[in-house]
C-alpha cells in the first residue's frame, strides 16, 4: 500500500501560547519564555522550547519553574487573543482540507482525501499547511499523517518541534513498536503501571498480549489499544451532533471569603460562558456551578432553565441562586467554575425567552456588546457590577442603562 493511503492528518501548534507571545514580541525570541501568572498558585500554561531545555513543562507550578530557570521570562496569558489566532489557524486549515475536526485551541485533525486532487499527496498537503501557517501567521506547527487519529497524533508529537512525519499504513506497527505505551493517548500513569506489571513497556509488546489479559489491565479501552498496537486501527474523524457543554473555571491566588466578591467573579464567568454560547450560535438548557474549598472539598450544583438561553443575565440569575444556597457550606472559595450544558443550535430553539413581548432584552443587549468587543477589544465594555470595588465606586457619567441595571465602559 502506498503512503498516499495515509489520509488522517493531525496538526498541533508548537508551544502555542508561548509562540504567539514570541511572535508578537520578537525580543523574546531565543529566551526561556513561559505563559502564566506569578502568584503562589500559578502554573505554567505554555513553555517555549528554550524553557523546556530546563525541564519546564505545561501545568508545572510556576514556583518550581522559577527554581529550574533563574532567567525565566514570565508573560501573562491573553486567552482571547489566543482564541482569535486559533481561528486564523483553523481558517488556513479549512482552506486546504474541507473536513476538519478541531479538538482543542491548538490542534485539529483533517481528512486529506478531498484535498489530494488539488494539492497532491498527503505529505505535500502537510508541507503546504505548515508553510502557510508559517508565512501567513508566523507560527510553527507540527504535522503527523497516518491511517488513523491515534497514530497521526503520535506522529505529530514525534515530529516536534516544527516538523512533519508521514507514517505509511504498512509501516504503522513497526513505527509504533519501539515507543513507550505512554505515547498512546489515554494510557496514563495508572494504566502504564498496570501494563508494567505484565512486563509491557513498549507498544510493540502489547500486540502479543491476549485481549482477555489486556482487559484486566486496561478495562474497556483494551480492544482499541490492542488494534492500535497491531497497526489495525482505522479511526477517522469523529462527528459529534452537538457540543455537550461550554464552561470556564478559575483557581484563585488567594481564597475568597467575601460573598460579594464571589458573586462578582461568578458574574464574570457567567458572561464569558454566555458569550461562548452566542459565538457558537447555540443555547443551553442547564447550568452547573462548581466550587472548591482550600482543603480540596468540591461541590457541584446544577439548575435547569425554563427555556434554553444564551443570555449571561439568565445564566447569572441561576448561578447566583445556586451559590447562595451553597455558601453556608463553602465559606472560603479556592476554585469556582460555571458550565452551560445540554446545548442545542439556536435554530432549534422553538420558543425563545427573548420573544416574550419585551422590546429590549438582555440577550439583545449582550449581542450588541459582543459586536462592540469584537471591534474595540474584549476589555472595552463590561457590566458595572463586575468592576472591582474601587473602580465600581467611581462615578461613570456616560454609562448606558440596560434592562435591569447599569452597564459601564471598562477603563482598563
């Protein structure tokens, strides 16, 4: 079988957040750069390759990263900017491959079969993609091409940094054989320990393990792992009917004990989640509040909307009510999260709550705010109630009044 039968492509941006920051500030090029906060509980969101030389990795506590590298350059994250750049990357990818599946902010799969007539064999398609992302966005990307999603993802990881690797179908098993079992997505430390007890450390060794034995070590994923090890996996793009949920959460530098401050921060998250719903042109039928105390105690509370919504105010009303009921058992908040669930396209919303005779609604106002933020920046407009107290107390003579309260331009 020719290499052209490898039709699944995995594109993974190299150290995405850090690469964007270095691109935007060339003086950072060649330096050990990490993206993240500087507080006691901050973690590394992304590390440049010069930083990785010192052993620094994503999700590492920032204090540990500082100990590993005295000259570490810490850059605050800009998630809205990274999302905008991510959309540009996906636009480039979509212009080459008609069928893509984005799986995170910095990676996606593509079926290259439809692009072969115009652009040539898979290796050439991968080369074109990487060149365009480099030329148009000035960012590095690695590409793996293989017969299935898992192998393509492993190939892109082996191609890093800034490389391309094509695995021919007949070479799949031999390519995988010497790799550690941890290279397989979903085979974490516990599964690796279970396999090691069987004497299995490399993917090639998996091929000889009876399925019944592998089931005892890996559970339900055993058949898929065995097929992968034998070079038989042919998993293509996944087509989900709808996204399951949209959410956000924060771990705070200092525990929050002031109920008003908890409400303010929950309101910010509710607005962020609702904006994500509107950006996806979907509505949610339910919402989940997550709270964690300093000792690790975690509680979740959920509510169902009377009608599906993409309004931050509707989400906020339910989340704050959930918080007020949970507050007596959670006097100190270390982490808070808001997640909208049971999503459906807005076109399927039969009886929108916004069409109940009101001429001015929160969702209409929030949609207008979305347009303003898209034009003038994410910090250009916000609720007055989400401003820090010292700023909220200052008079704002030009604030516009919304359906049930003032909305002031942000001064940040």
